[in-house]
């Protein structure tokens, strides 16, 4: 799990986001939190609106530059990960229910996954660069045995 800390919003950045720093890598991230209905109660009168029975949140994280904008690749924003979590009645009835702590854990998990994806993408791009270049790949002998 990533160890994150809340940081100040960069000047001019949207109020819709919270900003974080991964303490291990120093990379800064922004997270968007959206609340939505995940389930309505069923009632016989189908034309009557009911209050939501369960709510969910979608957390989306992106690595950012020094002004708080999502990093870009080929002029497209890099959105690393998005997760929707439904708060069940059982979860909310727990005596220690703390939605802020739960959201913080989701953000930390998404940033951890984002860091791994970012490193993986960099390694793949490095391999592609080597593949077409003059340098010989440093691969150990590999064999394949088909198992039936």
C-alpha cells in the first residue's frame, strides 16, 4: 500500500480534487470523489421516486504536474485508475464506520496500483526502445515445453 499524505491544492487547480503525495516516490496525485446512488428500494408503485437505499463513491486518481494538471501522454490526460465502492448497510452499521478513513484507504490503494502501472509502462517503453535498437537484449536462455 502506498503511504500518502494530503498536500495543498496547487494554485489555480480545481476545488473538485484533493491532492496527495506518495511519500515513497515523491510523485504527486490528484483524486476526484463522486457520490452516486447504487441501489434504490423496490416499491410496488413504480412511478414513485424513493430515496437511495445504498450509496457508492467513485474515486479516480491521476498523477499530476507541478500546477496540478493530470500528466499527459500524447496530449491525453493519464488517468491511472478509477474504482467504485458501494457502502453497504452492514458497513455503515459498524460501530467504527469512518467513511473518511475508507476513502483514504481507497485513494492509497489506487495510488499504489498507479505507481506500479506507471513503472510497468516505463519498462515496456524501454523494452520497445531496445528491441528496435542496436543493443542486444540481456535475456537468459528460455525454453518452452507444452503440457497437455
